[in-house]
């Protein structure tokens, strides 16, 4: 698992070429579904690790908002990935977006990057104080590298066996 620019994670999976060759023998219809199963298998341990690292506020909304979305358009993942999310891609554009998403996470970037404390309306006085950055998404990614790779390798092996049976 290697991190490239920003928060995009590129994954190299053993036996992936064997799986792709086996699926191509069966026809192109099976390839996207098999790739999605591999991606989801790798995304689940990463999501769990990020949730474990997520700070819990009074409502717990930030922790609850850590999810994954899987899909097949590489461009959409790169567009949506920020410091608060990981764009997790494998092959043929299959990937998952993992991190705080939805209603519980509109301020996730402030927690991850830190921010300046500012007073409330009407004058919004700058206090000069900064909150500490809490890069919980990166810590979760680093903690789950081995588990994610193992889960993906198992999913690839299962997909190869399923393709062999057909």
C-alpha cells in the first residue's frame, strides 16, 4: 500500500493479475463486480481503524460519519478526496472513498487540520489561538495497512476460486 499525492492510496495486490485474466476468460461482465468485492474487503478494516482513531465529541457524530463508498469512477474519487477522506483505488478505476462523510462530518477538516479560534458574531474577534491538528484519518490508514492488504488478498483468492468454478 503506497500513498501518493494528497490522500490517495494506491494498492498493489498479489494475484490481482491472475484474477483479471481469469475473469476476462469468463467475459467482461464479471470484472467490475469482482473488483468491487476486493475493494470493499480492503475498505472495511480501514474504516474500522479510522473510526477507532476518530475523536469523540459531545454528540459522537464525527465517529458515526466515518464510512466508505465504493464505485468504479477514478475521477470521482480524486475529485472528492480531501485531507479528511482517503481515495482508495486498485485497478480499472475501481475504488472506495473512506472517511468522514455525510451530515455528521461538515467540520471534519477543522479537526484534522486544526484551525484558528475566532469569536462569535457580530464582531468575530480573532483570538490568535489555534487548535491542535488531529490527523486521525492518516493514523487509521497507517494502522490498518496490514489488515486491509490481508483482507484484499483473501477476497482476490476467493474471487479466483469462484471464477474457476464457473
